[in-house]
C-alpha cells in the first residue's frame, strides 16, 4: 500500500471564484497547511476566455490537483498522500473558498502490494 | 459531468525502470500519444537516493500523474480526461515499459452536475 487518494468534486460553486487564480491557489494552500503537506513544485494554468484554472502541486507526499469549470460551477480536486494523513474538511473548505453548495468525496487506497 | 479519471496501479515492476527518468517519461509520452492528449506543461521530480520519480503533466484535457516506488516495485498512475476518450491499454503499456506484472484499474466519473 502507498497511501490514499481522495477524489473531491464540488458543485454549485461561484463561477467568479473558479476563474480567480487567487481563490484557487488559496484553496490549494489551505489544504497543504491543513494536512501538513510539503510542496516540491507547482504548475498552474489559467485557460483563456471563459475557461477555468488547472493547478498541479507536486508534493513530497505525492500530489494535489485541481480543475475548475466556471461554466458549470464545478471543481474537481485530487489529494494523494502516500503516507497516512487525516483528510481535510473538504466540504467546509470548498464551501468557504469557492462557494461550493454540494461536495462529494471518495477515498481510494493506492498501490496494493502483490 | 466532466469526464473520467482512471486510477491505475501497477505491481511487480522492475525497480531499475522505476528509478529511470527516461522509462517513466517514456510511459507518460506513450499514454499522451495513444489517447490523443495535449500537454500544456510538465513538472518532473526525481527523489534522491533510493526514492522514485513523480511526474505531473498538465493537459488541455485535465491531467496525467505518475509516482513510482522502486522499493516495492509499485507505480501509481492517474489519467483524468474531461472529454470522452477510450482508455489506453493500461496493463499492456505498464507491462511493456515498466515490467509491471499485475495492473489494477478503476474508472471514476468526475464532476457530476447538481
């Protein structure tokens, strides 16, 4: 086993926040702080026009990724941590920082040994 | 809905390939080609000593991530594509390029609308 990955989807978000780099990065940084993660490097892309934002954080503990879809008010977030961690309060964070009205979460163990 | 994500875990891989940047990048590039994806930017980190490799590819279509664990022969791969795609032949590719003996795959729809 090499840890767990959480797939977190938020719906009913505020489109303006999903287009706002500071809001999206602010959420990522809050997750890093809350879970005690360590960022090695990041790559962030703001898609043009009505498009959303993608941010990928390369962590010592694996990865943190986010994609926003302002046209539908949806955000999709992954947090993969190869060492044990308590999950972040996903619904609370996505609600506070992006205005998400509904959040669905699933947890997936990764890398089962033979 | 905003597409599907595949979580692909390979076991029994050749440790030397999991430490080899060219092998890991070669797998990522084959997935990009096979699935007709478009790379916006990449970030790759080779962990020191006996550590593995992490690569994150930021795609027009979402993301492609990989983590290797040479100490256990395990690789964990994510492919998230926000537009419809046929999956890559995961077991075949991980077997050919990393020597994986067993591959487990799960597919997860992302971003269900309210």
